[in-house]
C-alpha cells in the first residue's frame, strides 16, 4: 500500500487527529478543504497546524467533481472524516468515491467511526441509515474499502451530549437494565487505528473493529465515581422498549432529528444492537487504547495543570 493519503474532513475533531496520526508515521498527507482560509477559527487552527507539519492542502468541494478529480489525482488512498447529513454522507462521499475510481485510488475509508451500524435495523438511527446507504455504494465499487468501527467516542459519552452525566444535578441517567455491554474508544485512539488500517493490505474490503473499553452502564458509573471522586445519583429512565417507544413518538413531533438523535445512539448501546463482535485491537500491539479509567485520570491531570 502506498504511503500517501488524502484526508477529507481533516479540519474537524476526528479528521485532524487522523491526519496528525498519519504524519507521525511519515505518511505524505494531503488535506482536502473547501477553503484555504476557513471561516471557523478552530478549523483554521487545525489547518495551520497540519501545514506546519508538512501536510499538503488541496482545495476542493464534495459537490464539485472537477475539484475532486484534481484532489484525488496521485492519491493511492482516501480517508473521509466528513460530517453531515444525506447531502454530505451519501451524495458528497459518492462524488469523492467516483473521483477516486477515475484516478485509480486503491483504498477508501468512509466516515463511519461508530458502533456496529450494520446490525441496526432501518430507522434505528438516522445517521446510521445514511451511512448504510453509502456503504452499499462503496461495496459495489472497484476501490477497496475499510469500514472502521470503534463504538462510541469516550469524549462524547462523558460530555453533556452523551446524556449520561448531568454535572449540575449530579445524576447519571440511562435506559435499560444497566447490564448490557457496549464499546467506547477515544477520538485520539480511533485516529491512530485509522492511520494503521488505511495502509494495511490485509484490511482491504474488511470491517475493522476496535475498542478502548467494553463496559456496562453500571460499570461506567462506578468507574466514573471511583476515578473522579464525584458522587452521581443513578437514574434508570425506563426499559429499552420504552426508550424505543419514546424515540418513535419523538420522531412524529420533532422539528429536527437532533431532538432524538442522541437517544438513538443511546438505544444502540443499551439494547446491545450496536455491540462490536470482532474486536481486533491486538492487530496493532503498539497501540494501547485508553480505558475509561485511564481517560478520566488523564483529564483530571490536565485540569490540575491549568
């Protein structure tokens, strides 16, 4: 596998870390960006950092085939870390894939980086539905694919968006019985695994599954309290079926999918439907992914140093 990779979405949270992980391996990195001067300060910062490390910046738009043909020229592999809805995940990535096909790209890693959405039923998760649509297009392509699944991001699960921890009210809330195992991995570790997988010939046309930790909701709470020293009141919101019913009802009244999307991800975890079945962490023994406890300890150390 050639050591040159085009990264789409490299100014984002995950994409920037993937690009840096590739640079750590002395891989030639090309960064696909809509603008050489991003309006977002954070995106501009990510772009500047990558350029300072030798990444080549390529201007291109997922809706502009001419720009994508130029961007993929000479790139043996493409990693997509773009985020969005149907227009980006299906239409935009399809445009990028078609350009890759025309230029003889040999590997395409789509923007998955989640629980095992292949096991979910249509309608279980809006984001997974559109990723499934693109996955079918990618499987039919002559370009080899690698689907990377890492469960939930550890950073998200401990954040307000994860919906588990309410710092203000000192509560830990979940649906289900709290005894179903699910997978979490940090963004940084996911990026490192991705940088390895895209260059690995054995993973052509394969699903690659990794996890930093596998635990239940009850175990998550216990580890959080033990590591941080903060007591949280455990709140069981209802059964898995009651969560499913809540989501279906919310779908009928919501003005935006964002009103229930977080709970759809929670459903995939607590129902076990999104569980990874074939963890392959040991494929790259040099990577020792952080467990929840190790991640929280690291965050605590950072806080004391501020």
